[in-house]
C-alpha cells in the first residue's frame, strides 16, 4: 500500500470511528429514554419469556422497540466466606447442602507468568502458562490529530 493510500485509509478510519462513537452515544440516550418510558407505562407490560416483563412500542413505519425487564437471575457463585454466606446458611438451615453445591476455583497469582518461568523448567512453564491463558484479538485505536486554529 502506498503512503498516500495508507494515510487516506487512516483518515477514513478515524472519521468512521468518530461517527460510530457519536451514533453509539445517541443510541445509549435513546435506549435510556425508551426504558424510562417503559417504566412509566407499567400497566402496558406483558409477561416475558422466562419470567419478567416486556413493553413494546411501534414506530410510524412499523418498526418495533421492545424493552425487556428480565426476571432476577441466580448468582453464578456465592463466596464461601463472609456475612452473606453466613446469612444464607442460617436461612437454609439443615437443607443447605441440598440447595448449594460447593466448588473450588483458582486464579493465577500476581506475576504468574514470571513466577512460573522462575519455578518450573522452560517447557513445563510454557505449557502451564498456555493452559492458563485465553486468546486475545488484536485491537486498533485511533487518535484525532491536533489541528491548529487558523
């Protein structure tokens, strides 16, 4: 790619990025307004799939906006120590072990990669590190050029 083509591509990408940002901000505002309207019209809510409720509104052209108010979901994990679990155990009483399944989880220690390389042979450290990682996609960011006021 020639330098002028690359420069034009970057300029287009930055302009698109700005436009997308502006559209995303406006979309957030619209969604907030629709949620507020739906909350104000609770009498128009219908039962939702899987619990909760939903509110539907239609535009002049027939397009639909649907605001869903999902039912509350169960926590995926409850810490095994602290006030919350103590309250839960007290309320559940003797049926606690039927209502809750114990689980053990681990998270990598600070400086995990460096520690693994220092403590294990090179091959094992590499394999262990690989098992404890998830793939990350490349990211592209843009900065708007500062322009002097003329």
